[in-house]
């Protein structure tokens, strides 16, 4: 299960992800992160049965945590099978089947948004 974590990095703040790993014992995979001197956003992956434990721990440490139930949203009726998303996706989420129809391996998605910008038919959107 993927969690989107937003946190501030003000003076005296402890490293939230490291502290959550230590306190919960859950191994956390960081899928992507954007962090500067004052704040950060990280997309993390944790085992499904432990995501609420990690979420509650991070929330208690001052982070804003969203559980993401799904990867990128695909509107098949708008897709023209152009393949632009296949070439730009860093996680090989997209592929063509034997009939050159687009298929998704949604569980690989790290919600980077690159395919949304690349799609010429607005067939891809970020989940709310
Ligand atoms: S959001 Fe990023 S990782 Fe997810 S399908 Fe699009 S390009 Fe691939
Ligand atoms: S870029 Fe958009 S229209 Fe092209 S194959 Fe991907 S989802 Fe379909």
C-alpha cells in the first residue's frame, strides 16, 4: 500500500521516516521524495497490513499522511493507443497487449505524473 507523506523540516524536527521505521519495525520503501530545507513530500510503500500502523505513527510525529488506494487513473474510452505513456513512464506501468491495446500494471505506479502530461487525450489522471 502506498502512502503520501507531507512533513515540515523545521528546526528540531526529527527524521520522520527513519523514526517511523524504528518505532514500528516496519520496513518502508521510499518510492519518490522531494525534500528541501523546510518541508518534504514522500511517496512510500509499506505492507498492506501495516499501513495504518505506519500512518498513525507518522501522523503522531506531525506528518500529514494520505493512504493511496490506487495508482494512476485510466479512462480507456479516451485512449487512442498512441504509446506516449509507455515511453515516458519510469516504472514500466504501461504495455501493449497482442492487439496493441494499452494495458496497465497499476501496482507499479509511483504517481510521478509524467504520463498525465504526456497523454494527448487526457486519458490519464492522478487519483484524488
Ligand atoms: S504516474 Fe508516473 S509511474 Fe505512474 S503510470 Fe504515470 S508515469 Fe508511470
Ligand atoms: S498516452 Fe494516453 S492516449 Fe496514448 S496510449 Fe497512453 S493513455 Fe492512451
